[in-house]
C-alpha cells in the first residue's frame, strides 16, 4: 500500500461525512459519550468499528496482542478506569477471534523473546483449563477453544478491577465475551454466565 493513499482516502471520507451532515466534525468535537468499551486484538483483520457497524463516538477502543487484560499493564488498567469510571460506559466487551496469531504462538514451544511474558498470560489460561483442552483431540478445535477460554479469562480480569466492581454496585454495567470468526465474518456472543462466575470469583477478588 502506498502510504500517501491514506491521505486521499481521508479527504474522501471527510467529504462523505460532510455530505450527510455539514456540522459532522463540529458536533464530533463537542464531547464523547460512548456506551461500549471494546477490548480486542490488534490483528489487522479484526477491526473494531467496521465489524460492529458503529460510528466515531460510539465505542471506546483498546486493542493489543490477543486482547489481554493484564493487571500489570498500566495501559489496560488506565483504559478500564477511564471508560468505566469517567465515561461511564454501560458495556465492557472483550472480543477475541479465531485464527489469532497471539493465541497460536502461546500454544507452541518457542522462545519468542520480548513476547514471552505477554504470551505467558495466555499459557496461564491454558494451564487453568488444561483438563478441558487436553480432552480435545483436533488441534484446530483445541485452538478455537483456547481463544474462547482466553476471552472468558480476560472478562474475569475485567471484573477483578476496582472500577468495574464499583460500577456493578452503583449502576448497570455488563461485561460481554465475544469471538469474531474471520472465516465467516460473524460475531459470536459466548454468552458467558457471569452471575455464576461473579459468585465464584468475588469470594476471592472482592475489593469493596
Ligand atoms: Co489476534
């Protein structure tokens, strides 16, 4: 791709937006009031806004390799704090995807240098669910299951944060685990039973 193309694309995009609303950008700069915090993978094929069909201003977005929510990651913790406690989003979504390179790398025995500590978080998910995963003979199916379990564990990590726990008490906030299937373009709700998970984990992680 010619990087200059981006700037002509941008000009076209501005013109399109102004065609439907002459004050589009003036309105956009007034404030942001997103309903959703989306935590997804950095994978170039898994866009956030485009696959959800939403517009600028609708979703607060955070992406990293394999959609991880690590409590030592200042960036992730700051995003959650800001989105939940200041922007007061009503939904937090962790969206993983099949064919995730990060998850695949974590399943292989290889020294990946700087990525080792990052991928170790996914290996921890594997260890937690080793019994379930080792029962799956088909490698492709096992890999898909790990993608799903990783989403579930990252949702749990979201729930462990004080901002989310406070919001649960004070107002309505929902956490969702989704998976995007690159092969079909479909977004799948894992329908994780958070009431049950919450009961299980709050016994240990309750902060207030
Ligand atoms: Co990925």
